[in-house]
């Protein structure tokens, strides 16, 4: 349900959104969800995503997912008159966000020096593929390329499958998330300095930062970590195991949980064997250990094992399909599916707000806009 009253944490912040497709719109949507006034500047043909994905009465659910809580204004930035309008909008804005190729916004006449002259307090944020400096900075970037270049793709899958991309456009999402975090940091800094600054995130840098213990291993050994598929790269047993009616995800993240797991499935005697007595040995002999565990767990159903393991304190879960996950009690309890009542009366389901604030919560203030829906409203005091 759409809320009319905006008491969000960012309700006093005005954002000019020049982004399109995914990484930038995700960033600005996060700000809008927290109450920021986000004015999405679109070319006359609109964001390309308006014509992609599954449609609901001619309206893209893909576009809706990343552009709720925003206003849409049409400007043709190939025209000098519309560039002047943009400058007017920027003059009293708090943030501008763009995700053009590095250097493109400057070539359009909006480099850092000009932006600072327009508004010294303006936070100037961008999401790009490979950073704004260096030999690759001006290359076009897409999620698939970032997954490949960052090493991320090389670590997914198994030795048999070869490199695998993540199903979701993870580099876009991570970069957008980091950019929104950077913007909030810059806004807080501005409270002390009264000056804006530049904020930048990139698809590749975001993925590199997420490598966790995998990058640590690479730094120490100087070699690429082995693909582990659904197994954990440094723990055993850990992964997917076969029950009588499907697969169960089990995550014994320490020796303590390993003991609980093996006790629940009545295989604690394995710990008395030299080849399984500690994690190092279990890693070396993981396949034979998994074979023994699978043989045992196939004697009962997934529900049986999930209840028994969780009751004992060992994390375990069913592998849910996406429709099952979206309709689960967990998602209902955490309000992670919401419904927009528009535009034009369309009911569009979308994922909810993952960050919960007790006093200034994220809300759905307005439905995803029609192309140019707010042009007259926003520009009436400029023209």
C-alpha cells in the first residue's frame, strides 16, 4: 500500500537521477525508499528498461522494481535548453547520480568543476564499470563482463561445470548499494564541511570487495582458489545433502556444529577415524565423507532432517524455488514482498525493504512513474 506521509530518514534530500538500466536506478531507489525526493531524468524515449522484461498491462515490471518512489521528468540532454534546465535543477539539489561511461557526463558539459560552480554543496555520485582512471575506464561495462574480469565468475560452479555467472546481476546491485552508502556518508560529511564531494563506485571494485576469505587465500598462496560448487571452500562437511525426497542445505560452520550434525544423523563414529577427525582431514576426504552422509540422509525426508537439525541447533534448510521463497512465511514475516497500486491502477508486486528503521522506516510513497509523468510538476517553476 502506498503511504502519503513522508517521514523517511532522507525526506529532506533532493536527488537528481540521471541513471538508467540497473546499477544507478538501484542506488537511487534505495535513497527514494528512505524518503529522498528522487527526480529521474529520462530521454524522450525513456529508460531502456521500460521496454524490457515481463509486462503488466503494457508496463514493465522490471522497470517498476527499480524505479518506485521516483518522479519522472523528460529532458533531451542533446539540447542546450534542456541542459540549462538540468543546471537549474542541480542548483538546489543535494545529490546528482549518473552511470554513464566514465567521462561522458563531463563531455556533456558537466565536469566536476562546472558542477561545483553550479552548487558547491552538491554530492556528485557515479557508478561505472571499471573506475574513472586507468586504461579500462572508458570501456563499456555490463554485469557479465564485470563478473568475468573480477575473478568472481571463475570461482563459481564446479571443476566439471567450468566458470559460472551468478544468476542475478550481482555486480550492478553491489555497485548500486555501495554508491548509495557512499552518498549517505558524503551527506553526513557535508554536515561538518558544508561542501559536496565526489562519490564513485564501480562494478568490478564492488565484486572484488566481496571476495572475503577467497581473496585472503589468493594473497597467501598466490594461486586461484579451487571451485567448490555447493561445498564450502574451507569447511567439511558443509553443503547440499540428499534426503529421500530432495536436497537439504546444511551449514555446520565450526567443529561444534559438525559434531551436532553428525550426532543428529548418527554418524559421530566418523570423528574417531583418522581421515575425518579434524576439518583439515575432512577437507582432504570430503567426497567419501559426503557419500557416507548422503547414504544416511536418504533414509529420511527433507522435512525430517531439517526439523531435527534445527532443533539441535545446526542450521539446515530446504532449497526453495524462487516462487516458493517469495511466498514463504519468512518473506511474509519480514515484509519482503510489497504491492504497488499504480501506475494507472496496475497492481505490481516487487521486493520489499531489506533495511528496517524503527522510527523512520522505508516506505512505498509513490508508484513507479509513467514516462514524463512529473515533468510539468517539477519544471513549472523553472520554465
